[in-house]
C-alpha cells in the first residue's frame, strides 16, 4: 500500500497517508481522487511536504514511525499543482500502475506543475519505486507516424535516479523529453527504451547536464526537431554526455530548418565514449539541414587514445569502424566556426554532399602518430571555404576526395601530419572529378608533404583534377 506523506520540518511533522483518503492498493481501484486529496493537504501545509509510495510491508521514515504495507496502485491521469506553501517531496517506493482503457488516453499520466523545490525520490529506502506505464495496451494506437489523427498517448513524468524500461520496438517511448526548460540535471540513471533515451525539444532547452546516464537500446540522445517555427527558442549548453550501445551516439537531424538558421552553440566540452561497444562510424552527425550554424568556442574530445589498439587499417582490412568526431551530410548554406577538436579516433570532420559551407577559426589537434585522423575530409561537396584555422594532426590536414568542387582554402596553418591532399583519385569509374581547388596564404610546417595529388593503382583514366591553383 502507499502513503502520501507530508513532512513539516518547521512545525511538528505531519503525515498525510493516501490510505486515510480512501486509497486501495489492489491494482484495480482508481486512486486518483485519494492521491489528489492527500496532495492538496500536503501542498497547503507549511514546511517540507512529501508523497511516499513505499514497498516494504513495515517501513519507517526517520522519526515519523509510519508503517506502510506493500501494494500496487492504479492511478488515472493526475496533475499535482502548486504553488505549495513549502517544499514538496514525492517519495515513491511501491508501484504506480497506469490505466489501460482508451478513455484515459490524455497526453500525460502523472504531471507536476507550478512547484518550487520539488523532490521526487524513494525517501532513502534504496529500493526505488516504479511507474508501470502499461505500454502494451497502447500498441494498436501508437501509430502517429501513419495517422495524424491518432489519440495522444501517456507520458511517464519522472525526475531523479530513474530506471526506464520499454521494448526495443515500442515507438515514441522517449525516456525523458525536455522543452522550455533551464538548468536541468539528469543524473545516475539507466534508460533502455524503444525511442530516444533523452530528447531535448526546440522550445528553449538550456543548460542541460546529463551525467552518469546509461542509455541502452533505442535512438540515443537527440536534440530537436529544430526550426519548425520562428518562435522556437535555441537549444544551448548541453554538456557531459556518456553513451553506450545506441544506434546514434548523438544525432541532430532536423531534415530542414524552414523558418530560420539552425544555431547549434557548443560552449563546454563534448567527450566521446571510450568503450568498444560505442565504436560506430561516427560520433556526432548533422544531416539534411539548410542554414546550420555551429559555433561558440566549445571543444570535441574524441578520446582517440582509447582507440589506439583498434586503429590498424594498415594491418588488417577487417578492423572495426572508428568514430568520425563530427559528420556533416547533405548540409547547405551553413557555417561552422570557433570549434576545437582534439584526439579524434578517425577523421575530425567529414563533409559529404554539402554545398556552400564556410568553416573558419577551427583548431584541430591530435598526436603526430595517430593514423587516419584527417582534420577535414571533403567528398562530393561544392562551394566549401576553409579559413583562418590551425590544424596539427596525424594524417592529412585537409583531404579532398572525388566530387570536391570549388574548394577555397585560405590562411590555414598545417603542422604535423601529411599536409593538404587531393584524392585518392581513380578508384572507380563512377567517381566524380575534383575541380576548382584554390589554396592561398597557407603555411605547412613540419608536414611530410606540402600539397599532393594521390591516385589509386591501377587508376581509371576518366577522373581528373582540374582548374586547381596553389598560391
């Protein structure tokens, strides 16, 4: 059974049990009225107030001496509203069970609003409470991707030390979704669900700290979708993210930003995973975006040293893929500036099928003996400008593959590595020419080559490097 307990630490401590308001822990009786009545009593009391849903048949809470039997509580959609007269503690040690009938399909299950100093926890029991969303009952209705008139589905709202579980194939079961929120910390939690582990919407998610969170299954951590409205606020200051066993480590996929420029600000340090399970072919990826801006002086730490034993392409063709620190695919009319990338496992930046991109004030650093750590690699891209940057890495400073056209490299310093390269060319009959390459006002110091054109052996004769100028 369960107790909604209000702790008044200013005056004499007061307990508000949902049992006193008619709650029944049989897993069948609707307890929403009892919970609301207990909440209203707790919220209107001075001091620190609490809601307790424990597991033990005979549990106590500090000096309060409250005995709580076990139980499962059916709870229909509820909204616990403030403001309250004191701080509020919602302690869950038992099981709250969502309804399964269609009549209960609102857009939320448990909601907290207008509350200052809210705490949601297990009251120190270390057993942890549970929210059973009864997701299987919504399976036939969870088809919003196909039916725009589908009914809204329940969202489980939780706050701290969370464990979330849902089947891998369950759609729209994001673990935590944030919007219009500032200074949010998600700590010491485990998420295994069918959709995003944590998703941050465009309505002004700011200063989100995700630390010591394990994401298993699902789609990883997402930002967006951005650019849907001129009124959407920026998403900024996302720091301290660790991921494992996810299909996309960090994925910002707006498809397009029709309303305005999509501005991604990186001010802190993003740190790549080091475990082998995270070794996909990319770390951070942007795709299909018009007017993307990435800036603001932050850093990407690729943790390249952890991939050292695996980075052996020269010795074996079957070595695992390693993370490109950042991929830009099918990006148009965009800018990236004032970003530092260090210790990548593979390329620092990979630019593919992009058009009209300006990259400036970039600083790239990796050990001299780190293989395949090209600073910027271009392929099938047109009208690219790389300006006012410093590259010191273990492989090519800038490499331009087939299909690179109208590339302007100006005032770039290359230290260490292999210099600036074009190619390798001639590897396939389908490869496009490399044309209109201009390198101007650049310095190459301590590199094994200056500017070189690489070809495959044997090569197809059709591919050419045309109208290239080096000043």
